[in-house]
C-alpha cells in the first residue's frame, strides 16, 4: 500500500501494450468500467469525482495517513487523483474501488490493485479506510471482494502487499485475511524523512481458492 497509494505510476510501455492485447478477452470489461461488487456489509464501485470531499475527510487524518504515502491535502488534489485512477484503469494498469457501507452513498475508503508486471500476473494491493470504520468488519468484507476480483476477473496469480512493520493494524489485517508474510523489506519506505522497514505479504490464487472452498463449506 505504502508504495502505491496516491503516487503516479509510469505510463504503459510498448511491451505492456502488446501483452495487454493478448489478454484482452478476459480483461477488457474491467478496463472500460469497474464492476460493482456487493458484499454483506459494503458495496465497492469505481471512484467518482464527487467522492473527493468524503475521501479527503476519511483518509487525510493523522491516524489513517501515518503509514501510507501522503494522501492529497485538498478536494482538488483528490479530484486529480480520481481522474488519474480512471486513466490508469483504462490503460489496464490499475484498479481503484471506493468502499461504501450498505445504506450509504459516501465513500469511506479505497482499495487499489496495480500490476507489477505486464499482464497483471503479479499485482500489488493496498487499502485505507476511515478510522471510524476500523474494527467493524468492513475491511474483511471489502478485502474478500477485491481479492476475488484480482484472481477471478483480472487473472492475477500472486497478490503482494507491503505494510510498514510499525503499522500494527495493517499487518494484523493482512494476517487475518490469510496473507503469508514472506520477508522484511529493509528500509524500503520513506515516511516523514525516515526509512521504515516493511513486511511483504502475499496471497497466491491457488491458496485463496482453496481457502474460499473452506469458507463456503462452513457457510453451508
Ligand atoms: C489497514 C486497515 C484498512 C485495516 O482495517 P481495520 O478495520 O483496522 O482492520 P481489522 O480491525 O479488521 O483488522 C486489524 C486486525 O489487526 C489487529 N491489530 C490492531 N492493532 C494491532 C497491533 N498493534 N498489532 C497487531 N495487530 C493489531 C486487530 O486486532 C485486528 O485483528 P482482530 O480482528 O483479529 O482483532 C485500516 O486500519 C486502515 O485504513 N489503516 C490506515 C491505512 C493503512 O495503514 N493502510 C495500509 C495497510 S498495509
């Protein structure tokens, strides 16, 4: 998350374009517009420019922004970020969902997925939710939808996340969703003039699908 949030990514290269074309059949729909994903507590949808004020209020607080790349500090800055997410989605590099609890039309957080290699085989995800919604179950509900989307719709094989070691909730959330900690990325994240260590967490598509079968069995 830390490396990806709110930071402009490089433009699509020639190689990426060629590989993207070869996967067009499975990925073209989400590149046109993200689907609406519905969970038990939240709905996820594409960001809208009108989400800018609520995202500013939710994500620019000290406790939310402590361990992530600095979010925009104005409504106009968030509008530019949202327009950028649409361009990057259209290019097939990236997807960003707004999180809305059922019964609300206000975005209270975001989940992002970006490709780490052409064709999205390996990808990185990240997330931030307004602190009023921490510990409510919103994270788990939204995270399952986004991971399903990455593996089932985009066709990702390996989903990575980075969390500063000091970020207790971020690491706790990743452990809880079933990610595996593969290692420590030493001094890999610059925050407030200081390099922080990060944990590298991964989920593989085959592990996720096996885990999903177990959840399904519990439900029925
Ligand atoms: C990351 C985030 C989306 C997770 O959502 P959340 O609602 O806080 O997550 P949850 O409460 O469902 O899960 C966090 C888990 O970490 C645990 N936890 C909290 N503080 C912890 C700490 N200091 N050390 C270890 N675990 C901790 C919680 O107890 C919880 O586990 P439990 O449900 O088994 O008790 C949210 O905290 C957030 O937006 N943080 C700011 C943005 C951010 O840091 N994003 C990057 C993450 S890599």
